[in-house]
C-alpha cells in the first residue's frame, strides 16, 4: 500500500508556536507537503487576530503559548460561528503528560502530537484528520470531534448508546 495522496495546495493553515525555530521548521515541512497558505503566530493574541481575519482550514497550535494554554484557545475557537468552530485543530506539545493531552482533548482538539515531530508523523496526522469522518459532538459540556477512536462498545462494559456496535441499549 502506497503513501496517501493529499492535494494541500488550497489549504490554509494557521501555525502557532512560541519558538521561531520550531515555527520555521514546521512551516518548511508544510511547504514540503504542498500546503497552500501558512500563517504564523507566536502567541494567543496573534492567533486570535489571524483566525478571525481569515478562517483557516487547519490549525496547528502549541500546547502552551506564552500568554495562553492551547486548551483555552481551542475552547474559544469551538465557540465561534461556523465554519470556524469546525476547523480541525492539532495540538503540538513537547510534554505529553496525561493532564495536557486530556485538557486539549476535552477542549475539542482533533489530535495531540508530541514534539519534536518528524515530517512523516506530521503528514500522517494531517492525512488522518483530512480523511477521518469523526462526528462533531455538541452539548452543554463539550464541543468538538467525537473523542472515541475505537468502534464498538467500551471494553468489559455494557453498551449504553443506541449507536454502539451491538445496537442493544442498556
């Protein structure tokens, strides 16, 4: 099976990272993938300004920007009007402690990637986000892509949803 093919020439990406070297390195990877437009921010204030001016097709956000946590930015993005609220968001973090990953996921991130990320890993995650059809969940406590990656009922648990694979509600 060959490498997945993606035409990213018309994709607008917003990249936010505090470190100029990391921003440059990731931007170079994205250009290598054929990404159309790459806008960059070094903090949350710049990201908010850019994201409201032009709705990106995908956001890559560092987990801890100098002035705000990614989870707060993600929650803010998810509260914006359509289509911005549905933009795929990938969080980049040098620290993959469970607390940070959970906070990003619970805020509505699509994925969390550990830095330093290889070009292959970044491409694979972009391809996965582009090709996945995860439903978007909206309720009082959460707005974002379905957090469940596995299909089927939870391990060693009775099905509680009508949509679980077994089809038998509890």
